[in-house]
């Protein structure tokens, strides 16, 4: 597999900040102040230039940042993906990308991955992987590619713990990374009785309890917040541990289903394809 360029526990436990499609430089600088150094962006978010500019103006050495970006569906295929990687590097004002992912399992993702493998071998990318790949597509790609995916970034939270998918990722040595560790508040997330109970026992918030559960389960998390106090709160998850009983209680919350959408649902796939008509 591709060598992950930083110790996984470090990435999983600190310096995480997700940048969504409405880039806000002030919030990013706030995250820097709190201590975050990992930025998750994507070609589809339309903010790589803003991220690159903010990193340059931060006064912090590029090596201290961990920048993840993703190749969008319209840039799939070897030639287009290769060109898009060059464009992403230019927009990010960087000589390398720490982690490059295929954003969605559509179009010619095999050609895309070949371009990523080439970029990895050339040192333009430190690690490569995929995002939103369910076991069927993931196993297909991981079986036949040359450089195994270092990461699979998928919806993962207490209500969707990706138990089956993780079994297959472990077979190929791929690290699971959670987008939406708070499920964007769905399913009355922050008022969940179990998370509240376990949190109160450990003198922690629901958010801290949920993040600690995922981290302790070996999941790399990308929490999102727009408030400085919440950013700081999400950062403080290393000073406690959940015991076996706590872990079992939270494990029981798993429904095994998405709270957003399924890439195996025909209507969802048609929705994605509709973007390119």
C-alpha cells in the first residue's frame, strides 16, 4: 500500500479541520490558532486556491500542514486526472499533496487511479486513496491496482460504523477515515441518551464522546465546526478513554445504514450523473 506520510494516530487524534464548499478564510485561521493543521478540501469544493493562499499567508511552514484534496468525477480518466492533479498543485501553491483521493466511485476511476499512482511514484503526492467507495468498488480497485489505497474516506459515525466495510479495508491495509463524524446532527445526534450518559460519566460532551469512540475504534476523524470554542472542544479528546462498557453501549447504536444517501441507489447515481448533462 502507499505509505501514509504521518503516523496515523497523530492524524486521527489531532489537527483536523474540514473545509467545505463555502471557504471562509477567517474560520481557517481560527482553526490554525486552535492548533489544527490538517485541511480536507476537494476540486469539487471550488476552494483549493483559497486554501493555498491561506496556507501561504499563515506564516506556518508548509511541512506542518497535512492537505487532502480529491479528484472530481468530471476529471476522471488517466489524462484528465493527470492534468487535474497539476491544476490542484498550482491552486494549492504546493509542490506536493499529502493525501489525494478519488472523490466518488463513478466514471473511469481506474484511469484516475493510474494517474494517481504515477503522481505518487513521482513524489507529487505522498499518499493516495479513495472516498465513498463501498466494498464492491473498493475490493475491485484494491485487488487490481499496484499501489493499495492508503485511505478510504466514507460516512462513519455512531449510527453508521461501517463494520462490514472495515473488514475488507483491513484485508488490504487501508485506513478508514470518517467524513461526517457527527452525522451533521441528523437523528437528533447531540441529544442521544447513550452519548449523553457516557459523556457525563467521563465529564465530556456528546461531541467529544462520539469522537473518542471513533478514534478508539481506529477511525481517523474529520470533525467540522465553525465556532472557535467547538474547534477547541473537538481537539480535547486525548485526555480520557472510554472503558469496555462505554464502547459496547455506543457500538450498539449502529444501524448499518447511511443517514445521507447510498451510492448503490439508482436514484442517487442518476442525481450524480445529472450534474454532467
